């Protein structure tokens, strides 16, 4: 930090000795003491996001100022206010390296980290379901998730204007309502479901469920991944009548397909675990989110949009380019 002093020069330094100038007929003036730097104390506790237990012995770097969490996960660090005090880097053998940001100034904060030493968290799996490691050709994705309860617009006609069977609409709505809480750590439920012949595409906070008038032999459904700015779920209800394996229980679309596309819509990618909802090769009619999926999804929903590998939060709110995936 540089300091700019204005005013007449009252002294100079020569060989480590301060000599004062004397004005004609005056007395020597005392050197101006340097200003005392102001500081801010940040204190708080670090707990495991998966389990809630305090995390002791963690190293904390607050913009170059070091601290260590005690047996109860508590810490206290005093930071010069001239520094960027928001960035906290937390490391330790029992956690995934963590970067978080807190507001400047004296305050008490609650921080968390992902515990990896108890075997409950699987980093490789997390990279699949949250970062799209299984299929990405361009590197790991930042975390995409919703920051509010989604609004659902369920189109009552297909894209050619033909009415959708009311029983199919009921099945679709029920599966959407049941799946959203399971994949958000029960943080969110569906806020509202509207039915109609319009659309809410591009309207923030809405997911529009659409029914194409054509078939698609390559997919039973498609969805935007974690798009809060008016995403869509596309369900190919014509596929079954064309002999494409997409229906069950007398419906032209599987329960599992609806739930799977909801998974994408809430921010998740494909996995390779055979019993997972997000496994694209799982063609079971009634698959629901596995306990393993729900556990890792809950971790993701405790992190901000844009969180990166290994566990690094962005410094502010970011917008991600819309992406759609098929199944």
C-alpha cells in the first residue's frame, strides 16, 4: 500500500540520521509520526459441510495472514484493512482445499469445507455429476445450480398445438414435484406449476416443459443444465409410437426420463453408476435419485454458482453460458 504525503518537506534522512531544518528565528519541528495501520478482526468457526462436525487443525490464509482452527474449529485472524480481506484459503489433510470469500471489516463468519477423510464424499463421482467429467471434451464445468425455488410451466399442447393427454401431464408434474427436493438437499421445492399453451422460455426463474411434434431417435428427452434464466425440458412423447424405446406404464415417456431431465434442469450431468437416475444407460421405468446422488447433490447445493475444482468459490456473482444435454 503506498502513502502519499502532501505539504512542505520538514526533514530528510542522511546515513540513518534524521536532520531537521530550522527556519530563520524558529525552533526545530518534530517529525510527523507514521500513521498507525487500522486492522479488522475476523473470527468464526469452520465445520464440515458433510456432517456438520467442527474441523480442527486447518490452515487458514487470509490474504497472507495465517491462522489455524482450534479443536472446536474456531479461528481468529486480524487483517490490515488495507488488504483484500475477503479471500480465505483453507487447507488440511481432512478436507478438499477450500477458497471462500467474506465481506471486509470486523465480523464473525461461519465457513465450511468438504470433508474427505471419512469416506462419505467421493471426489471422482462429484466431478461426474457436478463437473461433467464423464462426457466433457473441454474440461471440467463450473457448478451450475438454482438459487431459488423453480417455477414450472407445463405446456398442455405439443409444438404443433395438439393437446397432451391429461394423465401424462399429471404424471409429469408429479415427478417434477417429487424430484426437485431430492436433488437440492431439500433446499428447494417447486414453487408453482402452471399449465397452458404459451411458454416461459427465457423468463428468469421458470422451466418450460415442451413436447416436440417430431420424434428424435437419439434422445427421449433434453434439458438445459441448471439454467435459471428460463430453461427448458423437452420430452419426446412421439418416440414411443414410432417404436423408439422411451415409454413405460402405458405412458409414452418414462417416469425415469422426466426425473432425469429434472436432474439436468437442476444442474447435474451424467454419471456411470448403474443405479443412478443420472446414468443415461439406465432404462428402468421408475428409477429415482440414489442416496449417493442425493448426498453429492446436497453438497453442490451448498456451494455458489461458478464454484470450481477443487472447492473454489467465485469472488462474485457470475453468469454461465447456457448448455443443453440429451438423454
